[in-house]
């Protein structure tokens, strides 16, 4: 049910967000938003596993048991999503009606096409690394996906595109660590004893504070680049991008409240692992944030009034 809800946001979100704004919906916006959501989720899962597995090594008395890795499945989902997005780019950013409409060779002729191919190949390599004897090596191809997404989000025609790409790079990296890290930490707590599990969750919580600060700072800066301060309040309700951004801000605020609740339980409750209840709710809310983030990529960028 939760996966279905997360899928409905990017599928139905474009028409709902664009209603009454006078902005035109791009062809296949719902499908593209869904593919982006899958791609972002597929990035979070392996990044979180590598991150939390590294944290676990520093926990005294940690259990050697780890849950089965989801990284190979995430890489497969990311590969298919990236392949679907590459097919859209290969048809001139239109939804292909058939295989004959896809110009694979044309991908090499454009910046967006090369970035789309880079993401396809990076997920393929990440999947091979995930099933190898050294799954931590998948960090390199996953980093290539983050870089490609940061460059894709800010075309060269944009004002100071490198600054925008830098902000997106930090924002996406921290978000993947936060979302994927919390998911994997909760999976590991099912196998760990009380003291070690609480210590692991405490380590993650300390890093998560820094990640939240970085996500907030880069998100605010990115928003101000696209919506100047004097127009941001109006554009938050008058444009589709602004409406989706407002929904994302409200969800992140709810996530921050849940994180604070979990942190208080972790530090003050008689049983620190009671923090798992708000942490699970936080994971669900973060899944909705990922879905809204995918929706944002399919909406028209607001005009700088």
C-alpha cells in the first residue's frame, strides 16, 4: 500500500500541481516523474547500506550478522529506470511510441543523452559490484549517478550552472545517505542485541543531524536560485513547481519532527530501542519525500519574475 501511494504521487502529481496555473504539462510527465522516483530510490538503498555497514564496524560488541543486501535489486530497478529515461531522451524528450522511434546513436550527440547513458552504465556496474566479493566498490558508479543527476538538473543555458550542480550534488548525496542509511539501520536492528543496536542508531542519529543541516541549506539555496526572495511566496502557490516544493518542505518538516522524537527517545527512554517506532514512521515520510522529489523533476522550472 505504501509503495502504491508513493507511485501515485509522481503519476498523478503533474496534472494536480499544474491545475489552474496556466502552465503546460510536458508529454509523459507522470511516467517520467515515476521513473525519476524509482531512480532516486534505487540510489538511496545501496548508498545507505554501504554507509551504515561502515558505521557498524565502529560499534563495540556488534553482531556479525547483517540482513540480506537489497543493493542488487536496487541496481536492477535503477538500471531499468535509467534505461526508460534514456529512451525518452533518445526521442527528443518525447515518450517513444515504439522501438523505431528511439535513436540510440543520437544519445551520443547531446549532453543529456551522454548523461543518460552514463546513468544506465553506472547502475549496471553498481549491480555487478553489489554481487561481487567487494560490494563497497559500488560507491564509485553510484557517485557517477549523483554527478550525472547534478549536471542534468542544471543545463548549460542556466545562469551559473556549475553552482547549481554543486548544490544538487551535495543535496542528493546527503539525501541518499539519510534515507538509505535509516532504512538499513532499522533492518540491522532486527538482528542486533539491545546495547549494540542502540549504539548503532545513536551513531546514525549524530550523522543525520549534519545531513539534515546540509540538505536544508542546499535546498534553500537552490530554491532561491530558481525563485527569487521577492517572488517565492507567490510562486509557492501560483506555479506547479512551487506547489510541489511546498509539499516537499512540509514533508521534510514532518520528517524532522519524527527524527527529533526518535532522538529524544533514544537518549531518555528506559528502552532506547523504542526510538524505532518514530524512526519507522520517518522512513515512510522519507519515501514520500523521494516521490515528491521525482515529481519536481518533471514539472516546468518556474520563471524568474
